[in-house]
DNA sequence: CGTTGATTACGAAGAACCTCGTACTCACTG
DNA sequence: CAGTGAGTACGAGGTTCTTCGTAATCAACG
């Protein structure tokens, strides 16, 4: 994918719906949006998004059904990277620390994250793994 | 603090410099910026930021020295929370996982993060209190 | 005093963003 | 065929963002 692209505020609102639902027609997206927006406004945003190749659409009956073309993981990674660079001076650790402080995690999530961290550490060393733990 | 505020693209570039250096005059900020920008453009952004109460300035010799008024931690938390909500559907875990995958961490960082995670897990069990103490 | 250089103040101008109104298309219905 | 309703296309218009040009200020110098 060429450019993960950074979304504008409203574009992100729309994409969010698409990611959550997988796809959507203008009406569906509009209904799912948390803020009141005119039908044509939503349509327009979707058209702009399509023009930027961030979504695609295919005919469905009389209407179009829109599908996201960028994965949320990629978009998220890009957005996260930006914040890490600009706000946390490139320190992923600081960002991670902040996020953990900001959003309470369940015990299970913490467990999974720790496993992930172990794997990341292993990758960093790229060798010398002798205490490979199990997995959930 | 009323509103952690979300910065525009350029505002973020400026704030980034201020956070990294602690403070800066127009010329200093301009020099530290990775992109070429006219002197008055930087000045203008700083004035806008000041107007929005995101930075303050005090006289220093002939010029003003600008200081950030919002902490990077707060700004980062806000920005991160936005991404988590809009892109990762509110799942901090997914965001964390992505960030870990995106940015390699040193073994030491992983160690510290795990400690942090343990503490987070403990908090989850008991109860939370508000964070972020006073700020400047 | 007049010039020079560094700095801030002001506001114009273009670009991007966002919201819609209005017109147009087309399948259905009676 | 005319009317209706669901949809899309187009483009105007307002707002915000961003970049600067130009003018004003003021200390220092000769």
C-alpha cells in the first residue's frame, strides 16, 4: 500500500464506521455515525474517500456499498507512529506507558500483552531464547 | 486543564519542538523544525498557539521565549485515546499490540513495560483514582 | 541622527475541510 | 405516462488552517 494516509477528522469518523461494520451504504454509515449529519454530507465524504482511494464501492441494488481499502491496523499503526514521533519524541515506550495509564486493561489483556512483549523482546535480541513460555 | 486540545498538523510540529527543547524563540523553533518555513510563518503559528493558550511566552531580551502550556503526556494521552476510539474501536489492547509490532523495543524497555503492566493489573483489581496531578 | 538588523504585529490569500441544497437518475406503481 | 421515493452527482459557500508580505518597533552603532 502506497500511503497509509492520514485521515481528516471527519474522514476518520466515517472510516471508523466502515471498519467496525465491515462495509456500509450511505444510509447505514449515516445511522451508525454518532453525530447528526445530512445524508448528502455523508455521501460527499464517502465520495471524497473513494476519490482518495481509501474506500471502494460496488453497486448493491440501487445503492452503493462502501468498503474500506485501508486496514485499520495499517491506519492505526501509521497514526500511532505519528504521535510517537511528534509527541513522544520517538519513544514508543513512553507512548505505551501513557496508554497503559490512560486506559485500564483487564487482567487477561495484561497477560496477553506481556506475552506479546516477550515475543518482541525475543525479536529484538533475535536469538538467545531459552525461557520460551507457553501461550494462552 | 480545560481541554487537552487536539493540535492541527502544523501546530503539532511546533509543539514537538517546544516539548523536545523545553522552550524556544521563534528563530530557535524555526531552526529545529524539520521543514523549511518562513520566519513569520513560525511566528504566526506560535501566536496562534498562544492565543489558544497552548503556549505562553515571556520576554527575553528583544525577543519572546515560548513555553508549552500543555504537557506532552497529556497531549499524547488525548491523541492516543482518540486513535484507540476511532481506529481500534476502543480497544487499548489492540492499539498496544500494534504499536509494539510497529516499533521495536529494547530488552530494557520491554522489562520496564512489563513492570508497568503488572502495576496496571494490580490497579485493575483494586480500584482506580484519578491521575494527572497538577500541572504548570 | 540615520542606518541596520532582529523581532513582533497585522492581515491578506490560497488551500483544505465540511456541510449542504438542488438537480438528476431510475425503478416502481397506478 | 406521470408521480413517488431512494439514491447519486455536482458545486456553492462557510470555516479553519497555513503561509507569508509588509509595516512597525527598537536597540546598537558610527
